[in-house]
C-alpha cells in the first residue's frame, strides 16, 4: 500500500497478523462490523506504527486527494488471499 508517497508492504493475513491487529485494538469481526477500525489497525500493522499514526496518515492521504476506497480495495484483496477468510 502507498500512503502519502510512502510504500508499505501489504502483509498477509495470518494468525500472527491477526494477533497483532488485536493488540492494536481491532479484531477479525471488525472487518465486517467496523471495517474502518480494521483498516486502521491493519495499516498500523503494515506501517510498524501505532493506530494514532495510521489514522493521521490515512486522514492526510484522503485530504490530499487520495481515495479511501483504494485502501479498502487493497485490503479486500489481501483478505481474499487469506486462508482465515474461508
């Protein structure tokens, strides 16, 4: 994923990543019920940052003309590749 000119590795959804996403305050259930919360936690995980940093970067991305649906669609592709999504 590329946010504000910085490219971060789209990390696969694994047990380890789900545990890290939970540590960042989200859960697998949020993917359906609170997708933006999951997006923020996943972005923070990929950035190696906390959720406050991820929120600021996502907000800056949108204010600078970025399309939030690009981030959401990118996450959807990663989720679809995960065996945890089956």
